[in-house]
């Protein structure tokens, strides 16, 4: 009954429903952002500026690996050779608000994804609702894995490479606050969003906008695009680009299988009952 009622809703009624989903999502985002705003020490000293410290866990792991493999301290970091500088009167306050909003989005993402699912749920069949619950679960997991991947791997590599790169001993690296925080937040958030590729393909395949054949045909183009995207969000070295590109390429192949599975299910649903 609920589904038939939803089918009879007008365009304006759909917009009204969407508006309330957006309002609830915005409320959660702002609430999470306020929590992050008041947890300033944890947000900045521990999280944002954590990868700047030589004892950050990623650097220690790389150092241990270097000692085990080559018996040297090739990848060990004694200090980060740059200082962060604020050059604007309202720079620190603006960054405080901006980072709090990003943190609010990351913390509130599972709920926002749930609101998206609630919006599309009435238009799904009973079998699709069961699948979509798993999509909701894995969507949250993939986003969390992407965020952790970006923060603990790509961000430290970016800071270590770009922060220590020098063209001359005459030049001292004084990194602007905006530049530093943009690097950390953009890489972390972008990694989380990129890891949502299978979820995006699921919904696109459901609507017929993307097919498995289309993704296979343009696989080479996708590889080039992924490599370009990896180059944009990582420091300009091959190792970092590969570290980002490989998991995304794996997700792309998984997405092809997801699209193929959806096409098979849709084809079965169109067959007469006697032929199923």
C-alpha cells in the first residue's frame, strides 16, 4: 500500500519528501560539525596535525619495514622539515569552521546514506529492498575504508614528499595553513568518495544509465581517468599514484560484476513466470 501511495504522488509531493530528507541530513551534519568544532584539540592537534608528527603510525610502520628489509633507516622520519604559517587575520577561525564541516560530513555520512536509502526505498521491489540494505551497509564500510586509506596512507606520503621536497638549501618551507589543511582534508574526503564507486554503479545500473558492457568497452578510458585522478590527489610520484590507482581499479572491476548481476536480475524479472 505504501508503494502504491508513493507511485501516485505528484512531482511536488516528491519534492516535499525529498526536502524533509535533506533537512534531517543537514541537521545531523550540523550537529556532528558542532561536536567536531568544540573538540578542537582532538580535531586539530591529534587528527589534522597528526600526520605532521614524526611518530605518526604510518611513518613508524614504514621505518620498521625499512629496517627489516634493507637494515637501514631509509624510510625513517626524524622530523617534518616545514612549518605551518597562518597569514590571514581570520585564517584560523575560518579553517576551524571549514574542517568542522568536513568532519561533520564524514561522521554523519552513514546517516546521510541511510536517508538516501529511505528516499528511494518506496520505489523498490521487496527483493530489491533486501539487496539495498546490504548496499547501505557496504556503502558505509567502503566510505570508512576510503577515508582511513586516504588519511593513513596517502596523506602521510603526500606530506612527506611535498613537505621535504627542496630545490635549494636556500629555500625554507613555510606552508600556508590553508594549503596544509586543504591537502589533508581533500585527500581524505576524496578517497572516501572514490571508494563509493561500486555503490554509484549499483544505482546507475538500476536506472539503466550504465551497463556492464559499457564499462568493459571503456575500461581503457577508465584506467586513464583513474590514473589522472590518482595523480591529482597524490604527490607527483609513481608509487603514490599506484597505491591509489590499484584499489580503485579493483573497485572498478567489482562494479562491472555488480552491473552484470543487476542486468541478469532485471532480465529475469521481465520473463513470464512460466519461463523463469
